[in-house]
C-alpha cells in the first residue's frame, strides 16, 4: 500500500518547470490581492490635516460664546439657543469625522482597496470643514 492520501495525483507531482527560463512558475497573488506598499500615505496625510482642523474647530466653537458677552435680553437668549444647537452639530460632525478617519486606517492594505482608502482619506477633513460651516451657519451671531 502506498502512503498516497489524496485522490488527485497532480498534488503529488513536483511543480512543473518552465522550460523557456528553467525556473518554477511564479506564484499566484494572495487571495486578498496584491499588497499595497504605499497604503499608509493617505491615512497619514488625512490624519495630519483632520486632527488639527478638528481641534481648531472645537476650540473656536468652545470660545465662540464670548462673542455675546455684552449681549443681554432677547439677543443673548437667541444666541445661546442657536449656539447650543450649533455646538451639538459640531460635536456630532467631529465624531463622524473621527469615525471616517478610523475607517481610513482600517481599510485593508491591499491594492484593490486603494480607491476606497483615498476617498475615505479625503472625506475625513471634508467632514470637518462641512461641520464647521454648518456650525457657523446655525449660530445666530449678534
């Protein structure tokens, strides 16, 4: 009896040799695709832009109530009510930008995912900008 455990005899044969070059054939790419050596660039650039922009937006939003220090009466009440809504929108938008930034880093490091990684890397700072513009538009400035 032979120690042959497979029903497929081709699995027991040695790899065929390419007669034109005299070497074994090249291996097929990994099931997940070709690794991307430059996959880190888009997330790093996005992080370097998004984090400072988000912090600046947050600081500006937090300091903006001082705009209405001298306000009183209905102007102050109107400003405070609109600022509360704007502040909530700013926080939610910045949390969304953070989630997009994390998603940018979480995309697999394969070449086939490069467009997805690039779009997410652009979306993170764009989310911060859109959120800040929404904050500015929602607040009823005196």
